[in-house]
C-alpha cells in the first residue's frame, strides 16, 4: 500500500471515530450500566444499606420468594411491615412521618429499622441520617449511650446478651459499601433470628445466626457484625 493510501485510510478512520464520539456513549453502548454509579446515586442522603453477609448464616427460617413488585409487604414484626425492594440499590423516594421525622429512603434496610422503632417504641433518633454501617460508633465504649441514635450500644462480644427488638449492625463488604442493619426478632442461648428489609431480590426477610458465650462475652457468629443497639442496658 502506498504512503498516500495509508494516510487516506488513517484520515478516514479518524473521521469515523470522531463521529462516534459525537453520538455519545449512550448511543454507542446503550445497554451498558455502571454499578458504581447505581450504588452511589443516593449516597449523599446517607441512608443506604442492604444484604447482610451470608457468612455463618442459617436460612431455614421464613424464606420469602421474590415478590411481584417493589413496595409489596412480604413480612411483618410486631405489626410493622417489611417491604420488598428488589435490587439492594433501589430507592423509591423518602418516607417522612406526618410530624416531619425522617424515616429514610424507601425501601432500604435503614427505613424499616427506623420505622419499626418509631411505630413500636415511638422512638425518634436524634440523628435520623446515616448509612447502615454508621449506626455503630467505634469510639463509644461497650454498653455506653449512643447519643446520635438515642440508644445503648454494644459491640459483638459484649458482656450483655442481645435481646429481641435490638438493632443489629453489619459492616460493609466487598459487594456492599454501605453495610446492613436489621431487627433482632428472636433470641435463644445459641442463636438469633433477624428480620430485615432490602436483603437482595432473592434473599429471605428472616435469617438465623449462631450465638455463643465465651469468657469475654456474647458473640453473634457473623464476621461482619459490628454490634447492636438497644433501648436498655439489660
């Protein structure tokens, strides 16, 4: 190929490339989604979370199949409903009470926990914002008061045994940067059951974890468990 033909080929290719760029990425690759953008879409609101790690979990409790639509009630605890959210990144607006208290982004895990405490205990958190992982404050000693949440805080391994209606907090994972949060719905000497919103499209609203006591305290057998929040010290 002669030099002039090579130059003509390169020139034509550059023109074609420029035309494609002018069309925009959405025109060229319309079906591509970018997970990081989806996850961070509402991160400025600071209320996301979902999908507890399956590490050391028992899923033989209630197992709710995929619902037909986001926002459908699939479970309840003490009269407070759990709603199906589909993908953990889904958000369906903000839920605010008639008296102006922020319950959170529908139907994230945080929204269920704050709604449960508001409806069952008439409890309003002084700080009603924060991702699931932010509900546990590492600077607070075990058994001390978490002022932002208006609740007592216990670490995983606390001398205090977790109780029904306590809030369990899970840290982030490689698949979920926001952490997860749920309500402890049942406690025995060797296990707990949690009820949760937004665990993922095909995961159950209830899960069971092992619980054991050592000389150091009570441990929930899930490596991502940070601890729990409670209305009382005992």
